[in-house]
C-alpha cells in the first residue's frame, strides 16, 4: 500500500472521516459531525473545507 512519507510530520493523509460539509444559503461552508448531526464551525471565506466530503 502506498504511503505519504515522512510519517509523524503533523499533516493529515487522506479524507476526514465522520464529518461532512454543506453550503449555507449565504455562501459560507459549514461542517457537520455525522455521529450526532451537531453543527461545527463555519468558514467565512466562501471556500469549502479541504478533505471533508460534501452533502448532497
């Protein structure tokens, strides 16, 4: 299996699990915890989060 060396350098390999994101009507992106559906922080710059799957 392929790896992204060096390991332990503080960056994430792959997608974030257990989270999703959606675009709010005002154009900002907000995360949602898929375990309990609780809303998480929202981005104000209008760009989606990196590595977080999008809701349909």
